[in-house]
């Protein structure tokens, strides 16, 4: 006999969320998805780490953020530096950067982070890693400056993930190379 309402099972927490942001139809703004595709193709993502292409979904990503202990945002970041320059921001610098509308979708990111803070679900750490864009125009290809910096960005994300206690092995060193491909578009860098 049940004396009360059924309890919902506890949600699975995401220890570390690596969230690609941006619009793949706006040239360099699509580097978040391209970067995740490189990581997924070149590295074995360890348990506890989740890669997600958030695109331009803004507040629709609140559930992911609220369920995450740590978050790495990957995006095009406009700062006073040459195109292709690696940018790393953390803590309150992330909020300040996304409020300045660094790219067309980031007002949604500011709202997302503010909403997480208002409902007391802000992750323990939030880091923004990205590259300075050269062109955010209607195009599916990224500029040469961003393409050249992509390897450095991937390496920076791997270092950040490892600094949080996760071991990311290059795909060539992994024991199990027969992983299923869950997202073909991401796998092929689209």
C-alpha cells in the first residue's frame, strides 16, 4: 500500500558539461559545434563529461545548465584581439562577456546564466573558451583564422577538462575504438 505520492527518481547530474554555442549558418559563429565535432572525433570523452551542441537555444538549455556541476561554454568571442586568438574567461568575466552581446545569440546566453543563478542552480564553475571570430556573416564555412586556431581551442578544452579531474585520451590511444557515432553531423564537423 502506498501512503503518499510517488517520488520522482533523482535526476542524473552532469559532472562536466562542455556546451558548444553558436549558429553554424553564420560562419565563425559556428565554431562551437565544429570544436565539439573535433573533440568527439579525436578524443574519447570520459564518463562524467557530456558534450552538447547547444546551438542558439538560449533559455531552452536551462535544464542542462541546472543539472551540471561544472560548465565549459565554447563559442566565438569578440574581444580586442586578432581573429583566431584563443580566449579564456571564467567566473564573473563570463557573465560580463555574454552581456556585451559578443555574437548574435549571446543575449540568450546571458539570460540563460542569469536564470540559472535566479533558481539557485548556477554551476560551481563556468568557463568560456573560444576564438576571436573574423566574420560572422551568412556562410557555413569558417574563416581561415578560426580554422587555424581550432586545434589550439581543442587543446585548451582538453586541458580545462583535465584540470577538473577527467582524463581525455586521444582516440588513437583509446582501447575501445569501436564507439558508435551518435551525431553524424557533429562527427563530420558540420
